[in-house]
C-alpha cells in the first residue's frame, strides 16, 4: 500500500510469515521479520510513518535488504 510520507513510499505485510516490507522513497526495499500484525496496523495508522518506523520498527526487528 502506498503511503503519504516524506521517507516511506510503500508498506506491505505478510501476516502468515509476520514479515513487514518497507519501500523507501529512494527505492530501497527492506523486509523486517517477526513483526506482529498489530505493529503493522499501527504503522499504517500512524500520523508520521517515518517517526513510527524510527521508534517502533528500526532496530527492533531483524531485517534484510530486498534486491530488485
């Protein structure tokens, strides 16, 4: 889902694998593993996606850069 954010372009979530996919405005895409569904929903509802990401996701869950 595309979002209105200065830093984040798109957010998607795989509930079966608890994987959160975040695409930044520079085109880089990352997958965060073990993210609960309620965190994903709160992320979508957050007034500032960048601030929510910085405080609630970055450095809280293991991640990998997605190539291509």
